[in-house]
C-alpha cells in the first residue's frame, strides 16, 4: 500500500470523465489498497480514483460502520428525500460549501473481483456516494454551491447557528 498525492481542483484530470474498469486483477487490488491508505491518511470520508490521477471508475466511501467500502464502476440506482449540508473535498482543501443532496441513496457497484453488489446509505454516507460518483464524471462539489467558506468562516457560521438554537 502506498499513500498517493491527492490532486487539487486546478488539475485538469479532475475535470475528465473516467473509464470503466474492465480488468479485475492484482493491479486493481493494489490501486484499491492505495486509495484506502490515502483516504485513511487524509482522514476523509471518501476518495475517487481521479483524485489521485487515475481516470478509472473507482471510489472508496466510509460507510455508517466506519468501514471503507470499495465501489468499482458504481452507479446510482435510487435516491430519496433531500438534505442540505456543508460539504468539503480532499481536492478542495480548506473550503466548504452548502450543497443539496439526497437523504438516502442506493448504489450498484462491483467489488475487487468483479462481482456486482448493491449498497445503501443515508445522510452522510448518501452524501459521500453522490459526491464521489460525481468525481467519476469530472465534477466537483463546488459546482453545486454559491459560496465557498474557509475553515474559520465555517466555524464562525456554525457557532452563530448553535447560539441561535440555544
């Protein structure tokens, strides 16, 4: 396992559509292991292959049990409800924006051996599924928000919202 460099949003690779995975071999397994190591090192909630410069349809998402779920050639099958929330990205470090996402999603994907499976996620996991799968089509969450906040601005905003609730 190797920790890879995470590309930032200025990199043109992040704005390209990824190719499907067709070979389920040792090379794919090594790439999945590297994605997981890189995600763990960055302490993120998800990571897509293009974020490390690989134009393949592969994502890793941390599920509700804090396990890293490997999704090869993922597809959104169904979505329900709606949620607004602040979203960030390892490729847009130190910036967050308010993004509307489904509350619940169901995805279909292949595992590292090519076997198809389905997975569901709610709230944060649903947000991650959508966010990471969008990376595979060359999109970044900043396309869904009107304003990006710095860490300091976000902390201040959340502190003000918390005071209003009390």
